[in-house]
């Protein structure tokens, strides 16, 4: 198996949907709203993807200014391809696109906290979320 990594390769919404389902990230994403999934792809300005031939097997989807902050919105690897270093390589390639001062920022799924700490992320308890249904 030869995994090929691509930067900002166009991804069709069905492949993104399939990856979300196969990675368990679909449990926390709006998988029943394909228009939303398409918007997530279309409006990201940095996507690093991993491919096994024509199959999307991993994705790091980010929104960034490339100089100070990069929010890694989704890091997904198909469960059948996990524990092979694909997720780490997606993050390395994401960082390679960024200025040397640019921080990689993400919100972890609870089950992934140990993974991020193990690979070098530091925990920051100052994240705040405002749900769309909440008004200021």
C-alpha cells in the first residue's frame, strides 16, 4: 500500500462523507447535511489529504492565515488505515505549509486527548465555544 499525500486537492463531498463515517469523526460532524459538508470543504483554505489510489483515507482540514494561527478543524483517518503514521504525516505536511511562527490549534475529541499530548501538543484550557443557537 502506497499512501499519496496531496495539498489542496479537490475532494468530492461523498468521499469526505465516507471518510467521516469510516474514521468515527462522523459522530461529531453534520453528516446528514451534505450542503454543510460541501461548505466545510469549499471554505477551508488548507486541506492536506491522504490517498490510497483513488480512495481518500485521511484528511487534515484547516482554516489559517498561514502566519500566526492555523485552526485544524478536522483530522480524520479511516479506521482501516490508522496506526500507520498517516495522521501524524497529515499534521507534519500541514505545518510545512505554514510560516515558522504559525501555531497549529485544534479542539480534540475526548478520546484523542492522549494522542495529541503524546505527539507534542500542549493542552490549553482557554477554548470557548458559542453555539449558533445562542445569541449574544
